[in-house]
C-alpha cells in the first residue's frame, strides 16, 4: 500500500508540471494584459511599453513561464497588478473563508443526503422514495446561479433572516465568540444553497447502492438467520453501500473549494471564487494562474486521498 502511495505521489510531479504549463498558456491566450483598460488613454505609449517591460510581459512566453514556475515553487506567485500586493498574501487572506464555507457545505450536504439516500433505497417505490427522486431531478435541472439568486432574494432581502454580503460583521474583535458566530451566520445561507444542489449526486449514489445491496447473498443470509431488519440495514447494507460515498468525500471537498465561484460571487462572499472572478475581470494574470494552479494541485491531492480512504474503508480492495 505504501509503495503504491509513493508511486502515486511521484506521478503527481509530471501531472503538476503539465497542469502548470497548460494554465500559463491559457492565461496568456486571454485578450489584453493587466494594463489593458487600467491606463489613462492619454498616457504616452512609450511609458506603457516601459511598464510592460518592467513587469516582464515583453519577454518570450517560455522565459515568463520559467520565471513564474520557479518562483511559484518557492511560494512566490508574484505581485498582483490589480491589488498591488503579493499574490500569496491576497490568496492567504481569502482561502480561509472558502475552506470554512466548503466544510460547512459538506457537513450540511451529508446531513441531508445520507438519511434521504438510505431511506429512499430502503423503501423503494414508496411515496418517500418518489419524492426524493423528484427532488433529485429538480436539483439536477436547476442552475446554481438561479437558485442562489432566489435564495438570496427570499431569505436575504425579503425575510432578512441572513446577511447578503461579506463574511463577518464589522467592528467585532477577531477571535472573540461574537466574531466566530458572525462568521458562521454569514456562511449559513451560502452553504445551505450550495448543499441543497450538491446532495443529488450523493443521494443517487447511496440509493442505488442500497437497492443493489438488498439483493446480495450476505443480506439474504442475515435475514434468514433472523437478524432484525434495522440491524441488517445499519450493520450490513448501509456499511456496504457507503463505500463509494466514503471514497468520494475527499473529491467532493476539493470540488466544493474549486466550484464555489458562483456562490461566492452571488453572495459577495470574499473567498477564492470571488477573487478569481475579480482577477479575470481585471486581467490579473498573477492571481489567475496562482489560484488555478493551487486548485489543480488540491484536486490531484484529493484524488489521491480518495483512493487511500477507499482502501482503508474496504480492506478487500486495499492497494497492494
């Protein structure tokens, strides 16, 4: 198992290299540059060219890539053209908000999806199962930005139950209980919004696994021995059906971290997603490439963790 993990880690090195090259080329293919639209039209073109020269934008692309990737491995992603600050500092100030939001979303997602998927598969073709199936179809069909706007309008503006912008109320002492409760309060609505649509995949996985597990020989044997129905489901069927869910957990966390762009932009939540959109609008290449590279590495690591979790949960398929 450890040899396979080491081999997978070594394979991550060329994957990260190819990913970084692809990210850099795509970013450079974007129209304009960081100075486009941010410079006084009356400014002397020679002055603009000197600014681009000082920023290294006139160098060949391979020279720019080598300088960028070399510094990136040292933790230096360059200077933001938009914020005039080091990129690592800007991302560091936002990444905590996205991680907390993603973790809360995962907790709410599984708190909803696990009981719905389990009972839907257990009571197949019942009215409860049909209601869950309809919910899944709706959650698959509704675009997240429309649902987010609807949740924001109803619970944020009309009912005024939750704040509509920001990640914490102003004027609170950092680290205090009031500060932490305010952060949680600001995350609830975005997390619930994202979780309600993210539950569909987990529910469908679990429902199908439960239905299939009910037909397996070991379940029939347990029932023939007189094992109570509830114990059959909790100790046999649910444990066997939860294996794909356990393997998917790490991937879902990384997917939420990288996929919260729409939620953060809609709720004006200052996280990585909103920073990414702002950087694209401002053509801030340093921030764009750094964010995509970090999220890509996190996704690769998440896939590795999913394989490890799967081998721990089910010894039968443990990697040799």
